[in-house]
C-alpha cells in the first residue's frame, strides 16, 4: 500500500496555513477551509492523488483566487475541475475559472489527474488568497502586503520542500512580477538550484488563447523534462 505521509502533510499544511502577520487595512484573507465540504474535498483529493513518497516537482502560482482555490481549497481547481478532473463529487458550486480551465487542459494532456499529481505538487507561493472590496489581490501588487508576507512565503516553501518536494528544480507560473519576487526575495532563501518560469495560466487564457495548444504542450513538456532529470543534491 502506498504511503499516505505526503497526503497527510498536504492536507494539514493547507488547512492550517495562517499568515500570522497584521494585514494592511482593507485586505482580507480568503478562508475556504472553514467550510466542512472544502475539508472533505481536500482530504479526498490528497488521499486519491498525493499518496506515495516519490519526490514531486513543485509547480507554483501566486496565491488563490476567489473563484478557484478560494472556493475549493485546491490550487488552480474550480468546482467543475473537482468533479470532472479529480472525479470527486461535491456540493461546491461556482463558475469556471480561467486559470483552472487551462490547468484542466494540461492535466488532460498529461494523461489525467493520477499521472499529473503523481509527478507534481501544484500549489502557490502563498497558499492564502487575499481580497480587497471583493476583488482578488496578488500579494506582490501591494507593497506593504508583499513585505509583510515575504517571510511566511519563505517559511511555507521550505516546509513543503522539506516534506518531499524536489528542491533541485521547480516551476513557477509567472514570468513577470512573480519572477522578480522569486529571484529578489525567495530563491536564495529556499535554496532552489533552478527555477523554470512559465507564463501564468490567466495571462495565457486572456492574451494568448490563440496559442492555447502550444502552451499546453509547453507545460506538459516542461514538467516531464523536470521529472526525468536525475535527482541532485542542492
């Protein structure tokens, strides 16, 4: 029987993550894990797809949004994807979210959720989502928030790497501001040997939709190349 150690880690890590810092005025944290149905979905997903102690490739977004992980508790996963990609029946409802729609295509092209999550830990640099006036906020777009949350991002990433995610190579979904944040403030602190940057799914869906198939292939090929690389010490 496959080990559930990593599955239990992910479930606990995501459901208990706290900023533990004072947030700038007007900014609120999304708290999907206060919903028992989200906890049930998270547990089902982890036990179905995060068993086994193989070292996975980290694939990181920015922070959860209110129509994706802000609803389901799972990065780049809206309620449609919970049912259709993960095969988990849920009462969670909501519209399709652009980034989740793109990742659904990647998962399908990779061979399905079992194959994808066998190789990938899909999350975000900041596992907490933020809103202001009911509008999503990327943490790096508010200088005060970015400065306050930075030590926590480093702590969270180190915790995940220590739990069994590969530190020799990792994939970041953001080639602009997120890349700048990673290179200036995080990469050296978490000791990642190589970071591969890909355009963010939302950017692709909004501005490069005509090249969707090419981007899906790029994502799949990039992950597979990383998975095939021999493990190396950092």
